[in-house]
């Protein structure tokens, strides 16, 4: 019995995916659970495993975006031939495809369906090509009304005063192309990242707290461990402990409500040739330092190979970005939505401290915490940061 | 109180000659009565087969056995007098002069029917001859005739309006309201109750404690008369008097015609609520066709051969009506929305 | 312009039509016995037209209604009064199975130019069987036209049109509105059936109201105006056939609407009007539509409970304010 291989849905908002490459060849014998192909989604490239045993028959080999649920291959039984896939699928399949498309659309619309808007607001938004996700609603429970959409349209046109939820951003002019340059289209990941960062910066009011941490004790601790954990691993571990003590930081703001997360999942920003990825260490507060470091190593390898499982890329509650290894002393990062904060880590540099016998040099790094002011106030964020510093400077519990 | 119809009067030496009239009805009248009665008889004998084979798609209620009442009463009416009817209305419409073709086409739900196929057996009507309509609600048509009575009085004409209904209707509140209202207003209305002893399956004796509906008339202050409904001429005589009273402004009369339906309430009703013996007795002894025929022959107004000819003529007319109905077209789909409102 | 009460306006309309067409006659209970009939609507008419054309009958709603149908079927133009709309129930077979259907069932042979006029409405402590507004039952039956005027101007104009209409028209009056005054021209005029009327123009919300609720809606609109909300009040006047175009045009302008009627909410005429509007104008709505109606209980005798059973100016204004949060 031929088993269909269809474009999988790997996260709840995914609308489509691209077959990047098949990991096995046509006709090969595949067993359930074996890695089968790589699919690129908006978030990352994800390795997909086989759901059944069978001989691989590939239907879609080239790289193009397909809707979730599209047929891409078969796992055939012995002696079976693959069903003929006509250009226009037979009615049953078309219907099944349509049903899947409806399900996919329903699920992908999940994002915008959670947006409450009146019928006329939706109509005008559709007519004018406005993304309701970018419109702030002033109706009850934050519903978007006609007035809100029209206000948004006015802002984009540069007319009228900015209202609530809008920065009065003028649409910038497209740069006029130079003759010898052709635009490079961004990969799915880069494009998604760009849009996400823009939205984050536009909607979350960022404020920043900076603190300097004496890393002397921490470095001594690391030296006692084999293998020696990286500074990032230490920061992850310390942040997890600090977050456990400050659940008010481990939150998300959404539509007028705060969502407290029950897990501490720390994302780590990683640069790859294809753009920024933020794999997530789940339940970071449960992992001792050595395990954290091991996990971090695994994720770095995966990042280079660009092979991630779905759950390794989702549901982060806090992010750490470390540019210290590139010599940056301090920087301010953009929050990774829908998280409430992101920690920017700088390089360890010998800094002057007032010691018992005059000025001492100690290895210190600068931490800068960016916070979503809708979720958290300065005092609470400061207390968190102070505790984080303490955890690092008196690292007895760190290991 | 029973009143038997007057027998035809004639001296013995006139035995060889036809009498000039029977109860004031001359030969032409009687032959016409007989023709119409045979039309009713054949029409309602023909319909069961058509219902069973779905040529008539709906239900019909035969009036076989009731012909004497319709023919007798309507013989006393003019063309412009009104009649109201019941679910068992074929006989009333035919007696009043209804067109068999348009009737049959209506039963067959064709667009050439009296009601363009939208009424069926229970709602056949011919307003042009004063037949306001058969009615599917027991007693429903009675107050309409009272209304016609008001209309006549207001317009000051000498028309009368007759309500045909059954013993079943005499239990309905609206029957009592209507009789009372017509009585109190002295309307030119005649209430003809065709007591066939059964309101569907309920015997008259279970519907009322009195043996004659007509007895109720006294309660409303109007004359109540009982007559043998199977004798069309007897019915005619009683009806003529009541019509005379109505036309001269003396108000309504309640005429109870004792009659019997020879078949079930509806086509296909096995009428097990009646004994076979009872049904057979009425068919044998009280068949209005036989009785009228006998009276015509007794008065030597016509011969057997002539009467057979008329019967054959009626038969052919019914067959022609069936052919007409079958050949007629169905209504257009747009007919669904027509005739809800008048312009 | 002179002002008449609703009662006077109806009276005048009937008189004019009876003078104009001798086929028009009145039938009902206590038309002679009580001055001007049970509610005074027929003041002066019995004396003017005499007992042939003003017929008082025993209490027999079923026969009365049926006689009205029969008279209409045989060339007359009767007006029957059902003393309280609640008593219409006794006449339902004649209304639903005969008046509404005789023309259709006879393939167009019967023409029934009749008017049933009936006072409805609560507010006089008449309790559950003498206070109902049952227009929804009639609107539901194909073959009946249903009108429910509010102002004296509409009452007279619609009565004349109803009498001239060649179909069964159910003309529903409101007992408490009888004494409301309003301008009525001296010269002859008609208000056509099937046309709604904008009683007050506005821009922020449409209030669709019937009968006595029109007055409540106008009062609510005044109060809302003090809060800076501009309410448009539309009176359908005829419930069947409904002038849905005027209602939709108003909703397209204001984007929000409330339907107000005195009859209790469930399956009331508001449900029908709301549905018709949403079916066509969904993408014009900037707020969910609302109904403000009588509570789903029999009408109580106690006056203050009775007043609570029907919509109040506060409830109407409150509903509008909710919509304006959008």
C-alpha cells in the first residue's frame, strides 16, 4: 500500500514549506524514523523523518514553496508502482488537497484569526492591502474597528496625527537601483527574520539596563571542569537560575495580557551563513552547567549543518546573544518576540576595580538587558539583572 | 322531526301520460338533474384509480352516496347564488355547473386546472358560478358563507348563500358561531348539514347526544328541517322553501340531510369503523342515483333508454376530462410565487 | 399644520374611505354598544353610516374573521376589528388557513380586500391576555400584509392604503400610542405599504423601532445626542412586505444597528430584520448587531413589572452605547 509523503506542518503558523533536498535516493528502502528529507520553513531548515517503511518514490524533488499538505512523495510496497500524478490531481485528491489547504489556511490564519476585527474593518483592510497584524485595535478587547484601519491607512499615507499603537512611520522610498547591481532576494529565513525584527522593534517599547560583571570567580570555576564550559554556557546557566528566581521576567505580553511561562526555555542567537538562527535550550533551569554546555555544543553543530528538529526552534521564553567572541564590548539587542527580554553579552575585558589595595584589574564583561516595557518595569528588570550578576560573581550554585 | 318528501301527484288516467312536473320540476329540469348526478357519480368513481396510480398526485375524498344532497339543494339555487363546500367538494362543484375538464386537470395538478394546479381536490373553486371553494379545514368554509350573506345584504341583492358541511363540522365551535351570527343578523344563508353518520371514524351517536343536528336549530332560533338526503327531489323541495325564506329576508334555515358515503373518508380508507352490512344496505336501498331514476321513471318523465343515454353522455364527459387532464401541462416553476397577492 | 392623535387619525382615515367607497363596511364587537367602539376608534361612524355598514356582532372571533373573508371574497371591502390582538388567536384558522391562502389555493380566483385592525400593546395594566403584540405570527404567514404605524400621520395614511389594498392587511395599532399627537395634513394623502420612514436622521448608529417603541427610540436618541452620539431612528411602518432597502441604506451609513420592538425577543420581528440586514450588509458592520425587546415572559399585571417587561429608554440607550465602543 503506497503511503503518501506530504509537506509536513512543523509549527503551528506554518503555511508552506520548500523541499530543500532529499536525504535518500529514489528506490531506496526506508525504515520508519529514518531521516528522509530537509524542509525549509520560515524559521529554519528542518529534518523530516519517515512515517512508514517503504521504497522511496519522489514526486517533488526541486526546491519550490508548496502548501502544507502537498504531495511530495510515496513510500511504496514491494512491487508497487506509484500512482500516476496528473497535472491536475483527480477530483478526490484535489478535494483532499483542498481540504488540507483549508485546514492549513485555517491554522495559518490562526495568527490573524486571533486578531479581532469588525467585518468592515476586515473588508477595508483587504481592499487596501493592509495586514491586520500591524493595526492596533481600539475597540472592546482590542478589536480592530474601521476607524483603526482608516487611521493606519492615513499614517501610511503620511497624513494625520499618529494614534495609539502607531509610530507615525513614513513609508520610505525604495532606493533607486544602481545600474550594475541587481537585488538579491532573501532566503525565507532572512526575510522572516527581517519582518519579525521590524515588528518587534515597532511594537515593543524597548528600554535597556546595563551592568558590569566580575567574571573572575566564574572563570576559576570553569577551569576546574572538564571539558571547560564556554562563557555562553555559563551565561545560559546563570540566566536560567536568575529567571527561576524572577518569574516576572519569564513572560510574554500579548493584547493587553501577560502570559507567564511555566518553562524556562533559553534561546541562543547563532549566526550562520544563511542568517540568524535562535535554537532553544528547553528547561534550561533543569540542566547543570556541564549539560548546558553539551547541549549548546550540539545546537552549534546543528546550526552549522542547518538541521533542526521542530521543537528545537520554538517556544523560547528568553534569549541570549553573545558577541563577545567577536570583540564587541557591549551592545543592545532587539527583543525576540513574543519574549519580554533579551540579554546582550559583551567580551571579557580586564577592567579596573577598586580593591582592598588600590586599583585591581579583573576580568569583567558588560551585560545589557533589553526589556519590553509593556511586560516589565525598570525596578523588576533591575532586580533580575542584579541577581544575575550575583549568580555569576558568586558562582557556587552555578555548576 | 322527519318530513317525507311529497310524492308526485297524478290522476290514474294520467298514468299513460308523463306528469307535467314533479315537485315543480319539469322534464328538462329532471333530466338535467340526472345528468349532473351521473357526472358526479362517474367523476368520483373514476378518481380512485387515478389516485392509486398517481395520475392524481394528491388525496381525494369521494362523495359517492351524497349526490342527492348536492343535486337537490343546488337545483333550488340560481347561478349567482353562493355555495361553500368541504373537503368532499367534487359533487357540489359539479352540481353547480363546474367544468369537469378544469376539475380533473386541477386534481391532476395541471396548470389548466381551476386553481392552476395549486389547490387540488380540497381547494377546487369556481368563483364565476358562486362556488367559493372546497375547504380542507372542517367547518372552515362555514363562516365564509356567513360573510357572503353579509355581502348580499349590504349590496341589497336577492342572492342567497349555502354552506354545505358535515356532521363533523357541527361539533366545531365555528359552526355554532356561524349559525348564531347568521341567525342574529337574519342573513340570507342556508346551512346544509350532510349527516352521513360518520365524522371520519366517529359515529354521530358519539359526537352528540341528539339524533338530529337539526334539533340544534331551535337553540339558535331558526327553523331546522330533517330530510332524506338520498332523495334528490325531497331535498329540492325542502331547499326551495329555505331559499324562499332566505331571499325574502326571513333569515337562515338549518337543513339536515340524512345521507351516507358509500366509500371511505378518503380514497383508500378501508373504513373498518363501519360494518360491511351497513355499507351494503345503503348501497342497495338508498342509492340516490337509483332513487332519482326511479322517481323520473315513475313520473314517466323519461324512459330507461333516455336515462341510459344521459348516463353514457356523463360517462363520456368524465373520460374526456381525464384525457384532457392527462394531456395538460404542469405549471411553470414560476407559478410557485404567483397569486400570493392581488395587484 | 393641525395635530391629531393617532386615534383621531385612524378614525379620519376610515371615515374618508367609507365615504369614498360604499363597499367598505365595519364589523366587530361592541361597535354600537360602546361609544365609538371599544377603543373609540370608530367615533361618529356608526351614526354616520348606520347599522347596515357598521355591524355589531356577538362574541365570535372565528366566525367574524371568516365572515370577513367571505364578504371580501364576494365583492365587499370589510374592516374587522379584533378587540385586543390577543383575541386574534381565536380567529387564527380563518386568518392563516383562509384569508392568507384562499387566493393562492384557488389559483388567483379569490380576491380578498379586507383589513383586520387590532389594538395591541401593554402599558395599561391589562395583564397577560390583553397586552400582547403578536405581529411576528402574522409576518410569518405568506399571503398577509402587516402594518404597524406609530405616528398619527402614518396611521391615517396607512389605514387608507390598507383599505384600498386588494389583499388581507393586518393593521396593528398600539393602545398606549392612541393618544400621541402629531401633524396630519388636511388634504388627502396616502402612506404606501412597504415603505419605511426615517424618523430622525443620524450618523453613528441606526435604531430600527416599531409602534410605540418609535417614541422610546426617539427619546433615547435625544439622550444619546447629549453624549455626542448621533442616532438615526428608522420606522419600518410595514413589516410585511419589509422595506429592507431603506434599512440597509441606513446601516451602510452608520455601520451599527439596534432593533427595538415591544414584543418579546425570541423569534420576534427583530430576529427577522436583524438576519435580513446581516445577510446583505455584513461587510458594512463595524459592531455586532443588537436587539432590544420585551422579556420572554408573559406580561405581568403589576405595573412596575409590566414596565420592566418592555424595553425602556435606558435599555435602548445602553445598547447603543455598547455598540459605540466599537
